[in-house]
């Protein structure tokens, strides 16, 4: 008798990006930059920005989760757990996951936030899949959402072109077949925090007049140091996953990479020997939405995905955090 393992599978994807489009040309009026520099060095043409008083990450996440529930014909009552991966929570506490659950009307679940920088969705997928595979939680939602514009310094040309706002959500359930999450390789190196962090607003340096004057509530990034680590680690961990499972480029249908810089994506694909057609890339239109990059890719490519397709998801982000997940897609759209 062949025993087929029960695995956590993604059974639906929802997403949301705000309407406002911040183009490179508009950005060039705010800081000393150009469309040409941004396209050559990063590969971003435009990004979405959530405008409006009193709107935060939970509003992005709520829209993504509502769409997910509609698409999967699920009722909020059926959800057992909601995890929100974010680096821009609505407030320090309570968790944005709780706020999203409340706005969506999810009442029979528990929920919490997860912060793993730009690897938040990947680490969240690892976490959510284990709750599902335990058998105790049947329907688990993972939402990756960030209003990056709330921590971007729009007077800093090194940071302002990179980030955008958005949210994406997936539903995870247990299935008794070959599909679903196959494996995960996850890493952190806390020493990398010196290159990418937000200086003030936490317990070490609470908000003060000085911290605001020094513009310390924005993203601080040493771009080149982050770039070097991102290129080597994202590629290494993706190749390691391929080797571990004896996968060649021909076996893999899609690479779903974090969308931080086109040059990082290209370097990862090159190391994996994957042609451009097999790489999900939407950085041109959304920029780096941190926790939303992977689900926004899955959402946009959903119609092209087929049951059994082999996907490698790969990320690198603040922490440092990085990793890859190998999964087999579970449904035809
Ligand atoms: O998702 C989380 C992880 N984050 C990442 O993966 C980001 C990784 N890092 C990067 O993507 C790149 O390092 C950046 C896009 C942030 C910067 O690109 P770079 O090619 O590393 O540029 P650089 O910082 O070395 O700067 C080169 C030059 C500098 O001028 P000088 O000193 O050579 O005269 C910068 O001042 O480019 C200048 N520069 C700009 N020029 C025009 C920096 N930003 C801009 C800009 N427009 N927006």
C-alpha cells in the first residue's frame, strides 16, 4: 500500500493594490532621480500608494482577504486561524491580524502577526502549513500586507524608488495527495540587522522630538551590503532546494522570487538556469511591497498555474532573513 502524505496546499489566492500610481517621473519631481536610473539599477517603473486619512495595512489586508473568501466560497466563520505577515502593522499593538479578522468578520479563529522582513510571507507560509498539517486547524489564511509608504522617506532618493503598498492572501487546507508544500529551507542572520532597520519607534528608541527631527522613523538601508547578501543567499538557497530534490530547470515550472531588485531576480534565475519565461516578475508595476510580493505574483499568474506545477518560492529581507519553499500547485484555475 502506498501511503500518501497529507499536505498543506494553497486552495486560493486573493490580493489588493491601491489605485494611486506613483510613477518614476512623479518621483523625479520629489527627489534627484530619473526614470532611467531607477529602471537600470532597480527595474521599477511605478508603485501603488495607499492614500487616505486613517487607512493602514489592515485596510489593504482586509480587501485581499475578502476577495480570497469570495473566490474560495468560504465564509468567515469557517476560518480557524489568520496569520498576517507585515513590517508595517497598523499600530504597535494589537496585532494587525486581529484588526483584519475583525474587519472581515472572522470570529471563530485566533490570529497573530509575524515579522520576518521581506521573507515574512515565506516564513508565514512555513508556519501556516504546519498548523494545517497538525490536523487541528482546517482553514488557515495567510495574508502578507504592507503599507511601505508609511515608513519611506520621500526625501531620500536611495529609498523612495524601491517600495510600494499592497497585500495578498492565500487559503491553506489539508489534502491527501502529492501536491502542496513539499519542503522549506529557512535562514536568519541577526547580525545583518545593522544594514537594514528602522532606528526609532521601538523599545530601544521610543518616539521623541529628536527621533522625528533625525528622520529615524523611516527605513534605514545600506543598499550595497543588502544587495550583496541578497544576491548570494537567495540564489544559494534556491539552488540548494533544487539539488535536495534532484530538480533540474526543466522540472520547475515557476520561480516566485521576492521582488526587491530586478538584478537580484535575474541573478537568482541565472544560477537556477531558469529562462525568463519561468520567472514571475511584476516589480515594474508594484515595486517592493515587502510581505505582499509573493502572493501578488501568485495572484497575477494564477490563471496560468496548473495542478502539479512545481514552484520554487525564494526571498531575502531585513533580519537578515532568507529562504526557499518548494511546492506543487494544487488546482487549475
Ligand atoms: O527587500 C529587502 C531587501 N532589500 C534589497 O534587496 C535592496 C538591495 N539593494 C539594492 O537593490 C540596491 O543597492 C539599491 C537599489 C538600493 C541601490 O542601487 P546601487 O546600484 O547599489 O546604488 P548605490 O547605492 O551604490 O549608489 C550608486 C550611485 C550613488 O552615487 P555616487 O555616490 O556614485 O555619486 C548614489 O548616490 O547612485 C546614486 N543614487 C541614485 N541616483 C539616482 C542612489 N539612488 C539614486 C536614485 N537616483 N534614486
